[in-house]
C-alpha cells in the first residue's frame, strides 16, 4: 500500500494525518507475501521523515496446527510504530543518515507499508498454533488424527520407561510399612 506523503513532508515536525484503510492490498513479491489490511493509520511528520502508528486487522492466515498438523485459518492483528525516513531533508536537500534497517520513503515521496506489515505479521503469528484449545493431536504410534476419533492401536498397558520408578516406588512403600523412606 503506497501512501503519498509529499505534502506531509512539507509540514513542520509534529503535523499529523489520519487514514482509515479498508481491505487495502499489501504485497512483497520477493518474499511471496500478499495480504489485505483494514484499520487505522496515523502519520506524524518527524525530523527524519514520517512516523507511522498503525492498528490493523489482517485477512485470516492459513497455518498448520502444532498438534494434529491440520491446516486452519487464524485471525491476525498487528500494531506498530515505525519511522519511515528519507535519505535527504525535503526542505534543505541535506543528506540524512539512514540505517540499513530503516523503512524508507522513496524518491517520489511514497511510503510503502507492505514490508512493515509483513514483518509484524510474522511476529504476530503464534509459535505453536492450535486449531482449537482441546486439540487431541496425533496418535504417537500410528499417526491417526485423534480429533476425528480413536485409532485402531491397542491401548498401551504400561510404558517401560517408567518401570524403574515403579519398582523404586514399590520398594520404598514396603520398607517400613507407611510408605515414608527411612532417614
């Protein structure tokens, strides 16, 4: 989404504009990112360029459940404050120090929100998404999705990994009759 900020850049520091966006497309083709945003933007003239304060709802994103591996859609909201800078002062023409990670305003004085939205969407996605809070996941033996019903595997009688602790519990419980270990 390109926003022409040429008039705002001519204003004194502190002047602001508000924008409401409704289903506006944003895209970063080289990252294979395309999204639609809805929300509010506030653009404030800063010393180095324009400070963008955004509260946005994004189109639902398709993610894979961390337990059952099924795909599902989840809503994403992002909020950010980012400064977009020019490589020169618009009034004096003097060169301004720009860091490699700074978001930039192009030479035509357009500000593109796409990369900022992409980065904030990535950080807003859950690390281990769940399709629902009570997702039962997959059977550890056959891989059947337990949300669709029980699998055909026979229930495990016991887990051999716990057998040593079970023997220790049995031994400690019979040493003095009350289950407490001797001091």
